[in-house]
C-alpha cells in the first residue's frame, strides 16, 4: 500500500510516499502538543490506507483505541466500553490451537496480566493457578489433552439460548426439588422466579435472583465454554466457603481433639502409676467420657465428609487451599477484576464489514484503560503470529495517548509489537505529545516518525533522543509543515526532512 505523507518544502514540491512494501515496518509515531492536528493527521492517514487497501483488494482491519472520544473516523464501527456495558473481553478465553493455545498458556497469560497491574505473592500466584486449573477442568478443558481445548460452537449456543439469556441453570438433585420449588416462590405474591426447562432438563432461576439459600446449588454447565471472570469468582467463593465451613477442616480439627483427649487420659494414668496410686473411678470415668465424646464428634464429621465427597478431589483441595488468608486474598483480587467492568463473556458487537473498529474507552479510568489495551493488543498480536508471515500490512493498531500504554515495563505488549510484529503484517501507530515519552528501543523500532510541533520544554530532550538539531523542531509551522522520517529497507541512516503536510 502507498500513502502520501506530504510534499517536500524544496523546489518542485515532490510527493513523499510511505510505501509499506519497502518501509522497514508499518509503525508510525505522530508527535505534537494539543492543537497541532494529531487527530486530523491520523484521520487522513486512515482514509488513505483504507482506500489503498480497497484499490488493491487487500484485507485491512484498523483498531483505534480512543481515550478522548474525539477520534471520529470514516468507515468505522464504534463500541463504547464502560463499567455499565454488558460486553467486553473474557481474559480466561482459551485459544484451541495446539501450538499457540491451551489451558496452561491461558492461565499464564491471565496471571501475567494481573501481575502487571498489581503484583501477586508467591503463595497467591500458586493458589490462583490451582483455582484456574480446577475451574477449567470442571468445564471439560484438560491441560494435558489438546483435543479438549475446543469449545462448543457459539452460534449453536446462541440459537439454543435464544430468549433464555437471563436464566441461570442450577444443579438441583432430585431429593432437593421440593426445597428448591419453595425457594423460587414468593410466599406473599405467589410469583415464581424460576422453573424447569424441558429443553435442557434442568431447573433455572433468573440470574439476578441467585442469592441467599439458592446459593446452595451450583450453576449447571450446559455448554462447553471457557469460564468467565464471574465463573472464577463463584468458583473461588465456593472453595472459600468449603474452607470455612466444609467438613474437611472440621473433621481434621475434631481428630485433633480426639488425640488431645486420649493424651490427657493416658497422661493422668501415667502420673498416678508413677506414684503407685490408682486413678479414682470418678475422674477416670470423666476422662473416658471426654474421649468418647471426642471420638463420636470426629466420627460424625468424617461420616459427613465421606458423604459429601462428589468429585474425588476433596483431599487435594485441603492440601492446595491450606491457607484461608491466601485464598481470601485471591478471591478478593478476582472480585476486584470483575468490578472493573471490562472483563465480560459477551464480545463487543463490532461490525465485521467495517474496516475500522473504534474502541471508545473514555469512560474507563486510566489504569483500566491500560489493562484493556494490554488485553486486546495481546490478542491481536497472538492472532497475527498464528496468521504467519505476510507480504504486506493487513492490520493496524492505533493508540492515541500512546505513551500512556507503551511503558518501559518488562513484557509491555506495545513494545513487543513494535519489535516483532512487522513480519506478521501488523502495524502500530501511536500519537503522543512528544517522542521523548518513549524508550530509545521503541523509537528505533518505528518505521515512520511525524513531528507536528513540540512544546519548548520538550524540544531539547526530543532532539537529543532523535539525534537531530533542536533548531529543526523550531522551524515547524503548525498544521502546515512537519518533520518526517521514513525508514526504508536497505538503508542504514535516514534523515528527517521538512514536509508540507498532505491534506
């Protein structure tokens, strides 16, 4: 694809073309203080790229992350993201590809994403990993079996759930049906907020009514789908409740009581034996009675525990989740992630026929914007790697306020894309107040730089970072000229040149 950046300011006004076939990559940095026309320049470039791709009959998808809500672009499909929207991205989604996906990779990516924004302790990370492994396995995704990584067809799921999206299906045993019926009936009005679904052969309630005593029944998994953050929170909550109230811990505590009572009895006997005395019958009877009561309580607890065993993993759970404090902290971390509002099981309704997808993220707090951009860009890059080597640019990520997201933290996804995405046909455009906001490696990895005008405070630092004379920056005429550098393949050094901007 070819787009015109501008024309030379020298005599002849020759056009200056960015040709993605010969440029070192499709990455672009656009720098300029407010009012210098960054948004207008992005809009003009997007328009040219879309037209060029259409002429060449070449696929092109442009993802635009708009933190200000002013990036109005042609041929775009816009989706606004906020805590109130019902759609978002599921961070626990599994890639079924045997080479690029799987349960372990999904868990590792999720934990790495959490670590970027708030570090987990060693024990917390281990417990979160255990939780997620158990959660995936409960839904039929086994870490060691790639054949199990493929979920059910979402189109078939939508068809079968049409008109039933607000329902939550529960695992109600036959012996508990009458109890369930009494709980879903309002005694005052006689209204029921649940029932039996003959299609799925399963009892259900409205999702908003899943509280109180109804929590004794776990949700029934009707389809094989990746778990969501909501599922992870509920799963952790059940583990936590079992830890607090389950028979496992009670039985172990009561067994210890048996040992203590037996020790007390024999200690007394030994004390009297050493003195050549005999333990009085009344005191012996009391000690034996204490021991007998402890045994009865322990036996009752173990009987209850054995009856409660359903999955054969109860003892493993006791070992894995041996710290209530750590399990509670992981549960709270998952709760906080759910409260952010961007991690939803329902994907955003972008129009696939539109070449430009605009992510309106203005309602999100800046830390949440960072998490959102990190998650979505990671997925775009992963898909690009799976797609393999491309001859030309076929996908572009545009980040306004790019310095907000391209930080110098290890593993930053924009830095990875800047250095590794070229061969996969993925380009990265970032707009910022100054190129000095980015690392040297990020600047070196950018194929095209467009400087529209910097503040005097930024000019000297930016000049040193770019290796140019600060006087060149002072000669830029706002919204008319720009300093531009285009790095093409086979050239070791490319100078900045002053251009008349193409309108």
